[in-house]
C-alpha cells in the first residue's frame, strides 16, 4: 500500500514458449527465471499482493516452491501465442474481485526481465503518485539511435525513418527510449479494461540497460549471466 492505495502486482508466465522452451522456468545462474520476479516483488515495500497468472502446472509448481502466489490457473484461451497480456491481466483482476479483493492500482511485472529490483518498483510507484498521471511504463535508452535508421522504398532507394538531419555529431543525437517490459503501472479506474494499452503508459520511469534485458533469445540469457557475474564480483 502507498498513500492509502492498494497495489496489486501481477507476474504473467504462460507455458508453451516457442523460442526458448520452458522459458519462464529456465535456470539462470542457478535459479529458475520466475524466482527472480518473485523475489523482486517480495522485496517491494508497496505491493500489497503479487500473484502469478499461468496456465502451466509446472510453472505453478516451481513458482509456489519459491514462495509464489498462484491462486488460479489461467484459462487456456488466454494463454495462446496470439493472446494479449491485457486479457490475462483483466481476467486476474476480475477473478480477485469475484473473491472479495479489489485494488486501486496494478503493477505488471514481466517475468522475462529478471534483473529488475524491488526498489525499481517502489521508485516507479512513488514517481507516478507524485505526478498527475494515471499510468507509467519503464523504459531504457536505445543503443541504436533511429536517427540513422532507414526504410527501403520499392525502387531500392532509402528513406529516413525520422525527419532529422543525420549529419549532426553522434553526441548531439536526441535520446530515444524503448519500453523495456520491466514495470507497467496503471490506476484501476473506470477506463481500465481490455482496450487498455499497457505499453502506452503516460509517465516514463527510466532504467539502466543492465536492469532492462528482456529475455527473448539465448543471447539475452548470456547478457543476464554477464550482469549477474559482474554484480557478484562487486560484492
């Protein structure tokens, strides 16, 4: 709870990953992936409850082994390759409401961003509450600046992605950011529902790249292991 408002954390973790089989529970640096998000949520000062939404019994078993809260199984139709995260989120909120629990805010924590810390969540909550906005999304600065990106026309000529003169020095390029998937916070008001776009949160919470790696490929796992190794060496 923060400033009298109840905050629900949700960790979505469906089964059936194609790129990396059993991705949500794959072992990284001696721990299943989902354990990182469970420990992160537990270390937050402001999350009243954090639940895991999964359709997979193995993920449920692993999550519960490490203290995860899995109060229901996600319906199969909300766990397909084409399913949207917001559908699972709305299902979870409605399930809790039907069982007597209501919350003022949602903090969605993607399981595939394991280096996010509890203090990131708390800072993001504080930042949102200090603003006049109703939603927040975590971002990180991009490595490849879109000033130098091009699309290719049908005749083979290039077209600038941005209408900016790219003859400027690199250090003068404007900064651009990507949604990193670590933290999404939304007020659960009358406008929240299946049409809500979590990626379009209004307020930005900027995170360092080392906390923002989103696991999509095995190379991303190597990046995670590198940062964890560096963290261990500093202790």
